[in-house]
């Protein structure tokens, strides 16, 4: 910085040593930015982890790790970072994607998780998961996913659902796009007959029953694998609130989460205590179906939950 006469605040360090990346304060009030990178994977911004000097400080909506960013108009952009990853980094192979059906879905479906075949089932933040097809093949009449990035839906069409097509949206909800295998157009796509798969493209946090052409909660069940763990901790109550507004009384949620052993994400750690705190205040019954070692290191865990919404009195 001295050699080039550049303010220290404008300097950035890239290093594969976490210790070097943590020593960022030159003098009181003067710090540079540090990124820890993986030299084996080359120079890709998505591989960097931003290291704050106080790593235990609460993350804000502007935290580089939370993927939600404030916009100039005061709203929150929840999709921008994901859109960049789908279009410029994943190369059709996102790290969270499974080539086969999730084994937790296969294990607990029909055992403890028993969604009605004639009621719509919702998959939030679904990406291009093959679980959509598995549920449709199982006999579900209406399988509905919500995905924020169009690229993911297009890859889903190209790889699994060749008849998945875009329906022009005349609703005032212009931020929403609908892709479906249903034969009917317009608002009736949600209520069409047959074993149909539909994907709503948009910000999940803006979803209401009216998004699906309904006045009240309209889903009999929810399957969450990889959704809540992608949501920054401060936004989890909002995520649960949307789920609650869409799930019918007595409906079930099959949820798969991880505890990576670190606070940063995604995936963010979601433990049984977190799930209990989020849902018990709404009267939901939370059961831990299974706990086993995860795929994020020696101390990581994976949890499977069955969460049941109370029936109306």
C-alpha cells in the first residue's frame, strides 16, 4: 500500500492461510479486506470466504455470506447472487444438486411423511431436483416447486421434463413466472387434472396463496431439502411465515437440514433447537426422525424432521 500510495482500506489480500486472512487491522480504524481461497480450485470468486476480524459478530443482511442484499429502493435482493451462480459458476452442476432421489425422501415417504396424493405438495427453493419427478411418478396430482432462477428451471426442462413450458403471466404479480407440464393455461394451471409438475419462478418470500390463484392456504404438504439451510438466520422467521401461510391445517413438512459445524453459509446450520424454536411458537409439532453424520466434515450432522401443522379447532 505504501509503495503504490494506495489507502489500506482499498487493499485486498487473497491467501490460502486462514491465519493470514484474520490479521486485517493495520492500525485502529484501518483495515484491509481478506479472502481465503483454495489454490487447488483456481481463481474463482465463489471459492473465497470473507474473513472478518470478529468472526462471531452477528451477520447482517449485507453480509457477503448471506446472499441477501439491500437495494437502492430499500427492498432486498434475494436472487441476485443465486442468479449469478446459476448462470456463471455452476456449469449445470451445482454442488447441492443430487443426481438421484434424496434417500431421506425415499426412506420416510409413506412411513411417517404421508402426503395425500390428491393435494398439492410444495418444494421451496427446488432448483432442478429429481425429487419433483419422483413425487409425480409416485402419483401426486400436483407437484409444485418454487425456484428463484430461470436457468435452473430451464435445465430441469432440458434434463428431466421435456414438456415443461412457460405460461405467460397476466397477473399483477409481474415478478412471477410459471412453468408447467399441465395442459391448461392461465390461472387454471394450479387446478388442472393429471399428474402435473409446475415451477413458479420468483422470490419465495413474496409468495402468498394468491400467487397460486387461491384465497387460502392451498398445499397439503411441504418437502424442504436444501431450502431453509440456504436462508440467512435473520430471515428464517420470514421463511417459516410464508410456509405457514401456504400449508393447510394438519399438513406435514418433511425437512432435511445440516449442521456444518460452522456459522457461515450457505448451507447455514439448522439444528433441532432452531427448528423447534421456529415452529413451536406457531403450534406445530416437531419430531426428529433421524440424525446422522453429514457430508461437511468430521463434526457435521444431517437431521430429518417431520413437522406437523395443527388442525383447526
